[in-house]
């Protein structure tokens, strides 16, 4: 152990990092290495105290998340060269790892994951049982059907890793101070912080909470309730096993997914760590209610082998030499879980210059990559790539302690569950975030979970197989979604869109602010447009609809998953620019019902005296009116691309408004539709989705959003200069629109796109989203491909479940939008449907 004398050394810092586990120390290392002066880390006891020191230290390239793979890959590459750079040994072993498939569904899952690995540079292979046995000769092969093999995987000593990162951080000028406890945090009016400690106060430009299971206590100092809970994670180390000792090379790490455990070689024995079911696993709930006990640092919990007995039995069946081994050590220590297992990383909405790097269930593999990711974001003002899934702002006031506990139990128990497309998890639901229609609709449909909200995915009819039946192939919702698609295309459908994020912006500088924020022009009073917020590098940070309701008063609408993500960005711009505006988050108070389809106008006209004709209420206009005596803000817009309105209203009016619309539409055969049908309708119309076709990985030009980007407008909007340069240099890749010839499997997004070139067939790009088109009766997808392969008619292949299916780039869209069809009809042309 190294000695450290507690002192602050300075009273000012650019960045104060709270917490000296591997994540906090990695951030200090990366910021200092990138040249940031005045980086100070404060640790209340000693480095690695908390969860780091007792971690099993597994490192893997594998992750189902697209960009989280990049985090894993960066960590491993860093750990490979850290010893050379810092002179500190890190105890890094890279014998590879194998995930074991022992059911046909698992084999499908591995194929599904392989389609997502092809366009990533990291090595991953689907291997035969024979190859599995060759790599891990001690396995009982009775149940092994296949393996998913990552050759560069392994494990590292967490204590040595942290000490090497600490040595590096000091080498580049960071100060690591311990034991120094943070006792209070005070925000100042200029956005800086006072960090109070028993040794004095440090004034900091920004603070980063990387305090592990103390992160909640730090958050509470400034009124935040971070949704985190400590889980008891146990692993077992055996004595020497002769068969292991006799091996010439180290065994790869195995993950027996059905048995729900990992197992690796530890010297001449084995180390084995299970994930118990949600009923059996244990949470340290008292820490959530009463805080972490003072003085807890490098302590452990009481172990409980009874809890993990079924996993031990599964492991002894899979690795028979375990039967004869003695257990020499059982570790049971706290690991912090967020509700969905993923960490919370980035700046926090509602508090200026307060960043978090907390909730790491897998801190060792994430530490290197997340340290680099956060460092880049802090230094450059935007994230280096898109990781919305770890945005701390995915949670809000609806994430109660009860919800967090229920989800942490489920997430821990589901650690090795099959990862299906369109996965739903049901613990802790519903939250308080239910729309005004939830009670009316909940028994009629399969609900999905969106940022705390319940929202219908698809609706049941007599004869349907109801419930949630996940699959890698067509499943119980396939035909019902087709029925809802037809409903909207031929008659009229109603959908609950209440989960949208909804903000009101007003004030003397509102027009000036929005002109600077958005790449599109500011809409006139009574009009709506689709606008994008770009990052300084010209990437798409967000897509919103902007409506000017009254002079200088706007309503901004974004997707459910990006509500606080977008709000934080706007608030930051307001604070930095000193704009005189007020912004109000109306998301929870406002309901949204959308009515769409050829008879939408007929139905709504029965409920109002306002003229809804095309001449009077044009596409992309908005106005206040009364429907059945209920006040609504109506926008003529629809993500279906059909004739439709979005109706914004008080949440308490949702049920009466819905009932009035349904009653008025009886003659027209009105019915409900869900988000699955909506997705098909938007894809057929060629509408891009934020988070799929565009995000912080893409610029609007390659995404085909030129129409919404006004480079010639006077205002110097964020990202404008970068975009001009991108345009000048020319694009390297472009979003294209594909039809596929498939069987009972459809693209979802993130699959590898192949091209049969002169030399060989290679991966040249990736899909972003896809579905079955009920209109064309074939699969449809968006994909990014190199410019030279982006012409209409180009033949490509898309990999789905281990098979390459032929694909053709077609002219988009497959189906013209209703406003376009009307325009062509007026010109006397016959539009394609």
C-alpha cells in the first residue's frame, strides 16, 4: 500500500473528481494526460476502497451495445500498454473468453450478436463445440451447442490497474488527495462550485461524482436522488486443482449463460462468480435509506453459499473438476447497480457543471474507456460518440427508491438472460409516469416502457395470441401490427404519444436563442417545423419539432428517451449565452393524442366548429382550438406520414378527449394503433429517427437531412462552421434505403451490410433501423454505406441471424407522404402509394 498524507495542496481546481476507485482515477489520468491543468481527485479513505479492490477484474470486448463495444475495446487496448507507460505492473491476463450456448435460442442470440460485430474492428467468432472443447478441455460437452469467442478477453488485477492509472495521473500533473472526505458541495451563481472538506474549501470549475456506492450521498448534498443501490455480489476461489495445474496454457474465461455464472482460472485453481435470481439475490437497502455506514471502505459482507448453491451445482456439471476442489475464499462485496445495470456518465440536467460517472456494475472493463470518453467530452464540449444509453438524464423524478430496488433485483437476476430484440422488462412497472389513457388501454394492448412511461406497442383483437412473446423471428405481434398498419393507411387510427418530451420557451430572447440553437429557421407564428440541434463538430445532438404558438412563445417537442438529454443542452446554452428566456418542462402535465389516416379530418371535424379543411388548416400549421369543448393545441403533423394531427392537451383531459374522438369515428371504423405500426409507417415514408439514423455519430448531410439545415441563414447556429467544412470536403458515407428479400426474420438496425467486391465479400456498413413493410410485403431498412456504393440499384447483402440476405438500394421513400401525394394530385400527376 502506498502512503498519502492528507492535504488539499491548492484552493482552486479546474476539475474536482470525487472518488478514487478505478473510474475516478482513470478520469484523472485521461484529463491530465490530455493536458488539463488543475485536476484534483479527492478520496475519503484510500484508492480502490469501495467496490474496486474486491472486483473479479473481468475484461471483455463483448457488449450488445453498439458504442459500449468501443468503451470495452479502448479499455483493453489501454490496459495492454499501461505497464509500459507507467512502470506499474497491472497483472493483465488475456486468455480469451467463451460464452456458452446450450439451447437453440442461445445459438440464435449468438448469431444475432455476430451480425452486430461484423462492422466493429474487435475480434469475435461463433465457434463449434469441438473448438470450445479444444480451448477449454475441462468442460463437460454434453450440452454445449456453440460458443461465442473473444480472443482478446481476460482479467486484470483491479488494485494494480488503479495504482498504474494513479501513477500515470500523477506523472501528467493530476493531484490525488486522500484520505480527504467531501463534506458539502455549494453551487455558486457563476456556475462554479465550492467543494468543502475538513481540510478547507476548493473552488472548482466543475465537479465529477465518481463516488461508487457513496454517489447517492454526494448527490443528496445538492438535492439529487441518484437511482443507485448496492448489490451483494459473491464469487468463490478454489484451492489448487491438479487438472488445472497440469495445463500448459491458461484457460479462457467461460460464461455459462444458462447456469448464470462466469468462471476463470485463478493461479492453479478456479474462480467462479454467479448471478442469483431476483428472488434470491441480496440488496443492501439500508444504505439507500440511511446512507453508507461511516468508515466503510475495504470491508466485505457476510458470505452466503446457500444463496448460490444451484449455480455451484450447474458449474460442477459443466466443469466436473470443480467437484473435487476446496473453496479457499468466498468474497461478498458491494457493487453499485443502476436500474438497468448501465452506468450513469455525463453532465447532469438541472445542475450546472456537475458531472457523474456512477452506477458501474462492471467498473473494471468500463473504467479505461469511460475515463477517455468523459475526458474528451469535458475538454471538447461534446461527446466523442453517442452513448445515450448511459446518459444520467435517462432517469428522472419518477425513478423512486422502490423502482430502483425492483429494477436492480431484476437486472442482477437477468444478467445472463437471452437478449432479444425489442426486449421488455416488467419489474417496477408501472411508475407514476402513466398517461391519462393508461387505465383505458392497459388491458387491450401489449405495453412498452419508454423513459418511465407505459405506451402501447400493439393492440389485441379476439383470436390473437396476447402477451409479450419475444423472439428473433416473426412472433405473436407480426399480424396484429399489419392490421394496425392497414387501419392507418385505409381508415383512421389513434395513438397515445404522451411520452413525448414537451417544453415551453418564452422571453425577450426566445427567437434569438432558437435561431442559435437550431440549424433550421425559426417557424413563424402559427407554424411548426422539424429542427435539429447540432454539436460544435456538426453532429446531430437532437431532433425536435418547434412550434411558435404566440409571438416569442414556443413549444418544443422531442422523443421520450431524449427529454432531459435535450433540456440539459438547451439550459446550458441559455446559461452560457445569458439569454433572457424561461424554459418550462411540460412533459408530465401534458397529454398527446395523435389521429392519423385518410378519415382523420372527417372524424375531428365533427368535434369542432373550426375549419379543418386543407385550405384553412395546412400541413405544418398549429393552432389552439376546442374539440368536444376540450382545449387542445393542434399541430397538423404525423410521424405516420398520413393525414393527421397531434393534439396537445392537459393530461387530465386525455380520457374524455380520447372517448370523444373514438365515438365520433365509429362510422369511419376508427381504431387504436401502437408504436410498432408507427415505426413501420415512418420507415415506409423514409422518415429518419433520432437515435437510429441520426445521433452524435452522424452529421445531418450524410443522414439526408439537408432540407432541415439552412446553412444560408444569418444566425451562426452551433455546428454551422463545422458543417460547411464537412460539405466542402465531401461525404465519405451516406444513408441509403434498402429492400431485402428475407424469410421469417427482419432487420432491426445495427446489422452488418456486406458487399460482394472483386476480391471478396466484405462488411462495408451497417443498418440503422428496419422492419417488415406491410405495404411492399418485404423487409425494409436504412443503412450507412460508402458513397461509391450508395447509388440506387446497388446490390448489397444484409446479415441476419447468421445468413446474408440480398438487398437492393431503392429510391426513397417506398410510400409518398400524404401532403406530397396531394401536391402531385393537384398538379395532375398520379402519385405512387
